[in-house]
C-alpha cells in the first residue's frame, strides 16, 4: 500500500479572496483513521491542527507524519481538546473548521460549510448528518433520539431551528471569540449553537454525508454510560444558557 503524501503545514489557499482557514481536529486514539481524515481535507485549508487528547496509541505521530501541527491536551474531554485547539490558532485565522478524527465525516465536503461563511450569510455552519446521506448504522438510534430532543428544545427556548448537533462545523473566528466557549466535554457542540442564537448571530445547516465507524466504538454513543453522560450534559447546557 502506497502511503498518502504528507500535507504541508502552511498550505496556501487556492480560493481568491478567501480568509485564512484552519481545521481543528480533537483526536483520542485515532491512529488508524487520522491519516485518512487529514488526506481528505481540501487544499483551501491553510493549516490543520490535531489536538492529541491523551491518546495511548500513535495518533500524534501519524497526524504529524500526515502534515498536521500536533498540540497536546493530556486531560481528556472533547470540549477541552477543542479549547486547546482554539488557543493554538494563528492570529490571522478567519474561519475555524471543527472535524472529528474518526473518519466518519467526509472532509472533502468542507466547501459546503465554507460557502455560507464566504457569502456572508452565516456566522456558524453546522454539517447536518440528518439532512445528508448516511451509511446504514452510521447514526445510532440513541444519537438520532438525542438529536431530535435537543434540537426541539433549542427551537423551543431559543427560536432557531436545527436538525443536528453534528461535530463537523465551521465558524467565523470573530464569532467564536464573541460567544466565549467554555464547555470542556459533551456540551461543547450544543453550547456553540445556543450561544450563537443568544448573541444574535446567524447559524445555518448544510447536508453532509456520514460514514459508519470502521475502527472501534463511538466514545460518546458507543456505550450506555457514555450516552447517558452526553445526554445529561447536552440537556443541562440547553437549559443553562436559556436563563
């Protein structure tokens, strides 16, 4: 098998007039998938930052070999890893894309998320797995139920409509700084969506494809305990910011 050529860590955008785009990938024990994720990121991206969130495998080494800049956050937590990635952003970053490291999302569809930001019609773009094509078994029943309940409550309390809390998302740097993200674990994605609404910013969705995990189980919905913790934190976050 021929290895994919490494990416440059300082790629120049090929899109005229585009601001600097940086991808942040929180990753925990994703040594098998992380090279695939990075290889499929389009050339319009200027830099890829992989946040190694306490992996016990060779995730960091594989990410670096694929051309990403690796930063380390040994204290585990999805939101904590994302916050560490934000802290590592170059000063001239204009758009931040968040993407999981398990190769369930399709990085090559990133332009779908970037277009509304470039056109000036959105501050946050969520890649909706509900609206897009999904492999059978990709979005587990508990995830579908949780999405439906959470997005119903968001619509009820914040007056904005979403179909998904998907991790594949893009946001303007200035909007990200304005909303002041703080959640360090399972409430991260929903915190971003409700804070965008509370600040009067514009959030939209675009359909994205979603693959079934081929390596290991989901760290959130793959276990009963993980599902319960994530569900409780998501609901708590929705009610917390609705006050």
